[in-house]
C-alpha cells in the first residue's frame, strides 16, 4: 500500500475505500469481508456519509455498519474515517432536490451527533461539507465547522461538490475567523474529461451544484500543496471494464473525445498486462498534485483489482501517452 499525508498531519492510505453501499445493496457479510481485506492490505482511509444509502433506505446505514465492524474488530484507532453532512434528505426514503438538510449551524450540529452515534466514535477524523449550500451564509458554515474542530469533535475538515472559488473563499473566511480551514476537497474525477456542459453543474439547494474537479481545482491544488483532492467515482460505475457499457451521458462522458482517450487507455493497459480500471487508478496515483482515488467495491475480486493498482509502475513515457491522448 502507498500512503499520503492530508491536512499536513494525518497519514492515510493512497486508496480510499468508499462504503456508500455497505449495509444496503452490499450485505453486511460481504461488506465485512471487503473491509477486513482492505485493512489487511494496509488500507486505512474509509469514506462514508450520513445520507448513505437513503436511495434504498433511510440513510445512515453505511455509518451504522462501519460502527459495528470497527467495534467487532477493535481497530478504530488504526483508521481514518471520513463522513459528511449536508446532503441528507429531510424526507427519509424519498430524497429529492428540494429537501436537503443543508449546512446551517443547526443542521451541522445535529448531523454530527447522529454520525458520532452511528459510527460509535467520539471523534470524526475527516468531516466534509457534502454539497455547497448557498442558502446559508458561508461565514456560518465555516464558523460551525471551525468550532467542531476546536472542540475536538472532528479532526480535519473538508468540502465536496463545490467550485474552486467557493473553496478558496471558505478558506479565507476561516483564516479571518482564526478557525480550521478546509484541507481536503472531494470531487468527481477520473481519467476521461467530461464535456463542457457537464462542468456547469446541476441545480440543487437553490444554486449550481458542481461535482467535477475541473482544471481550476487542479490549479488550486498546485498553488496550495497543503490541500489534497479525493477523487470519487474514478471508475465510472464499471464503464471502463465493459466495452459494451456506454460511459454515463448524465455525467458528460458520452462524447467522441472521451472514447478516443479511452482507446489509448485500453491499448496501454493491454501492453502492461493490466486492466483499464487498474490503469485509471494508477494514473491518478501518479498525479503531480496530491490526489487520492476513492473507489467502491461490492465484491472481493473488485477490491483485489483496485489494490493491485498501487504496484503498477508507470514510466514517464506511459504518463505522456495517457496525458496527451
């Protein structure tokens, strides 16, 4: 396993295991086996949220399963657990774009108590603002996260699904208030680039909701090396592994340039005796900016495939081929 440092002080595995479906579409026995193998391989970084998996239940099932697993294994202090607040529906079982908890002080303070209880912990290692809430003054959100950090309820704080300018403004406000700043940003990022309309975001919480890591995010990381990017959904829900499965148009990948770029990926993976998934993860791990791929696995073979990516060495020529495709 490779390791990275986030927040200038917390070492985490260079692969982050997503637990979104654990306890819902991935049954507890399988989820426990995946978690055990991830830790056995040196994995320490696990990602969840207070709203997972509200599409198939009430939300919070993933946190609850992780809590049971950590208690049964006695390994809580060996792990870095990330969870989130802001995107949970206030109408359980029927999430929609009109009824999100948001990022007010009241919402955050209520949500963190629920996450602590479900996870069975007294501190959250990394706490994200899940989606940007422009209904709430950013000063209020920043101050609330800062207070939780100062009280030791959370260690590091981060944000997800937001623009680089909102990220920078939040960090400036935190500096002005003398509280902890966001040190991690989690955005959707993969080898393929989405088309321009996909980068414009969708409407949620009464404002544009940006999910992709655009060029400005990567440029921001270059200028702020103390920041880290956690790249979620890097494997595009299995699209790289199935030639007969089109790339998701809803995320902006069904366009000619993406398929041309994929051909380069596919041919190089064959020459390296690797899978396209492994090559995507390895390419992300070789990124010049601090970047941690966040992947999901619903079976042990899927996990093993991802773990092997950490040993796939790419030469400057390989990276040149991929970067300039």
